[in-house]
C-alpha cells in the first residue's frame, strides 16, 4: 500500500490544485511534495528483504493488472523525483505564476506519472503512466513557455507521440507472444521477449528503443530537446532535464535489455557509437553557445550519451554506475537550472556576453554556481565523480568491439565539458559586470533550495555508500 501513496498523493493534490487559486495552490504543491518525499525516503531507506510489490486486478480482459514494484533502482528514482519536485516548489515560493492552480496541478500530475513509470511492473500500466507524465508537460510548455513555445511544443509532441505509439505497438506484440494467455506483466513480457527468435528481436528492438532514445535523448533523436528546454518555464525545464530523461534510460534498463537480449546484443555496438557521437557533438555545440540555457541543454545531451553508452556495454560496474549517475545527474542539473533561472531573473538576460561580476555583486550565488558547475563536470569529491568513473570503468571492461577507442572518444566529453563549463563560470561570475542592473543575492527560499542541492553534492561526493548500497542488488542482474 505504501507504493500507492507515491502516486496518489501528487495525483489527488494535483486534481485539487485546479480548483485552488494563488498562494493556496503553491502551499498545496509544497505540502504535497514534502509528503511524497517523506514516503519516497521511507521506501528507499527501509531495509526490505525483497522488492516491495503491490498488485490488484485492473482490466482482466486485456490481461493487465495494476502492478507496482520498487527495487533499488525504482526506489532511488522515486527518491530523486521527490527531492527535485520539492526543490522546484521551494524555489517557486516567491515567484508569481499566472493561473497558479492549473500550473501546480499540471506539475503534480506529471510527478504522479513519473512515480508510476518508475514503479510499474505491468507493461500496459507502464505505458499509461508514461503518457500521464508527458501530457501535463505539453500543456505546461504550451501555456507558460516562451515566445516560440507553440512550434517548439508541437515538435516535442510529435517526437514523443510517435515514439510512444511505436513503443505501445512493440509491447502489444510482446504481450501476444505470452504462452496461453495475453499478459502484460513484467515477468511474462521478459519470458515472451527472450523466447522470440533473434531476427524478430532485431526489428522489435528498434520499435521499442526509439521511444526511449527520444526521451533520453540519444543522437540523432535529440533535436527537440534544446529548443524545448529553452522555451519551457524553469520548473518544467527541471522536470524534463532532471527526471523525464531518466524515464528513457530507466525504460532501457527495465523494459528493453532484459526483454530482448538477442536484439540488444546485435544492436549494442550501433547504439554505443551513436551515443559517443552524441557526446562529442553536443559538447562541441555547447562550447560555441552564448545562451547559458542552451549550453546546459547540450551538456545534458552529452551526459546522457555517456550513460546510454554504458548501458549497452554489458558490464556490471557500468550498470551500477548508470544508476548512481542517474541520481547524481538529476541533482546536479536541477542545481544548474535553478542558478540559470536566478541569473535570468536578476540580469534580464541569458546571454553570457552581457553577464559578469556576479562574484562581487552576489557572492553566495556565485559560490553556488561554482560548486554545482564543478559537480556537473564530475570534479573529485563531488557526487558526479563516482558515477562517471564507474561509467568509464564499465566501458573499458566492455566486450564491445573497439571498447578502448570508444572510451577514449567518450573521454573527450570530459575535456570539452571542462572547457565550456569553466568558460561559463568565468564569463558569468567573474570579470567586469556586463550589466547596470543591481543584482541581489539569494533570498531565503533560494538559500534553502540550493542548500539541499549542494548538501547532496558534497555528501555523496565524500560518502557515496548509501547510494551504492541502494542500487547494488539490481546492477548485477542486468548483465547478459
């Protein structure tokens, strides 16, 4: 029953929020996020002997059940969702929002969908929550986004909708292969997929993988991402970048690699090459950006490319590193978007050629920018280092042809990442002030939100054992 609360709390409060106005909607969103985080922390911190499960009949005629399961990976991602959602609510406390009831209602419904995606152990239920997470984001982007929000949101919708339909077709095909009766349960889907001939697994792989590749996103399915991040309001950009990209990677680990092992083995080298190309491509594009928001968007593509590459290298340490880095990347990228939002609000621009002097005008904000930025490029003793080291270790140990060359090329992402990140810090925090605007330092709620982010960065950088222990049991089970 505890798992139901992770979905019901944000879902019900999201529905109620549509009838609430102004500060009432903010307070409801904040309270809901605090309660959800408390439940997620309990699920992640409790020493259960086995994964927690919850199953009830749902649509028997379709062979589907309302089935939830929380293992180390699922509970870790639910915890990340709870933390990020709370930070979003805290950072928005002192910011006016038009039609606040609908805005926070959509945010909470999206959170409910994300929790469902990470917990679902029935394929049809997984698809329902996948759409529940995405649809509110579409409305948030189209109604509260920037000047170009309509064409950008339309592109985002087309990409995700086509991918979702392909995934649904693949899942239905798998459900029909279950012996004796149609079933969407994870165990039956795995049995059906692994029993298929290799040639069927090869084409079915792409039918399902493309939906996940779009969501991560993996090169060349990434073109929706920079524009969508740029045009979305900051809370939505955070949800997209910190949480929704993890939906795609999580789905690869849960619903693709165990289900179609022959297809994964055949196409793994192709996916790894695409991922590594994406790392270098996105990093090079990030270097020439002057818009700080687009720079971070491309840096996120590079980070996700490294995680995707490790996912297809069939390495236990790499798989473990992915789970650790999913959490850490979510924390770090949330911090980056929070800082960008504060810069834009204070300076009235995201153009780095017009910024500068933050270290003298707003020293606390500058310190936060430096710490979070260095964590984002995996500086030792920050949380990003441990996971990234494990990812490269996994790629180095992989049985993929040319794995050492792949690791070297992927390693260029570290160098290029340092280049554009240090350049961004220099142009934003130091040098001469590029604007006559009087810049205020952090407000109370901003101190609190950044304190949560920075505390996790430093704690998990020095002592990552809790996160490693939480995900250790799942990693070894994913190696073919």
